């Protein structure tokens, strides 16, 4: 037992699962834990007393194991993503991450170049500038024939240039699309992790609230029975 700054005493308990000493606010008794998790702890640790004190760290580990068993019963074998979510719940850590920034940091020079070329090739700037280039090419070889045209009609050299541009532009755009697909996949996985963690947290809160309400009703019923006994005792004394 130790004295706090506000003259508030804190009892020191021994965790029934880890054997470490913890104070009142660092854990709780087993009979105060919500029923589903309490049943899981009793099944994993036979013979544990109902008034056994369990630290918050041990409760987090037991909660992770309980959620693993629950998900396995509902979905079968768990994926690595679902295991990562359960580990984040046990560690009380955030799981959302900036996928865009992480991928951009790992890009190589070739990947940066392909993204830049694909971005420029799919813009109105490229379309307009390329149309202007083609018109200038045709004008030089049709109307400036006196100076000697280097690609007379039907512009075979221009067709070769356009074919080369299309042949090079297509794989570059495919490379950029492939990277975009990988980025979308990572973004979807991150969204799934966040949604799964939110679902598990909401389920945990529902069970916890139901457990608190049940205990409150039990305490109210106990208080009412005590009040009735006192009133009956008072009535007998008056009579």
C-alpha cells in the first residue's frame, strides 16, 4: 500500500497471470472483466479465482488471444493482415498509415521517370503540343517544297516517328498503371485493417457497456433489497 499525492491510498496487487506487482489503476479483478473475455481467461488458466487481480498488460494479451479465437471461429484461418490488426489492438497502437508517402519514398529513378512521362502523356498539354508539332511537320513538307522537303507526302518518316512514340509510350504508361495498382492494393489493405480494427473495438465496447449495465442493475437490486430489509426492520420496531 502506498500514499499518493492527494492522500489517496493505492493497494498493491500481484497479477495472477504475470506475477508482477501492480496498483489498483493498473489492472482489475477477474469478476469485473466482461463475461466473454472472463470465460476465455478461465478456460486458458484453469483454477484461477474469481477475485484474482489481472494487470492491464496481461488483459491486453488475453484480449488479443480472445479476439484471435473469435475471428478464427467466424472466418477460419486468419490472414497476416488480420493478425497485424490483433497485434495492434494488444499493443494499443494505431494501424492507419500514409500509404502514398511510403510508396513515393521507395520509388526508383526509373519509376519516377515513368510516372512523370505517363502524367505528361495523359494531359492536354501533350495532346496540343503534339498536334502543333504534326501540323508544323506537314506544313514544312507541303508548303515549303521549294526549299526541299525531307518527308514528302504521305509523310512516311512522320508515320515512323509516331509509331516509335506510341511503341515507347505504351509500356511506360503500363509501368505507371502497374505501380498505381500496387498503390491501390496497399491502400485497400490499409482501409481493411482500419475497418476491421474499428469493428473489433465497437464489438468490445458493446460487450463492455452491456456488462457495466448488468452490474449496475445487480447493484441497484441489491440496494433495493437492503432498503426493503431496513424498512421491514423499522416497521417491526415501531410495532
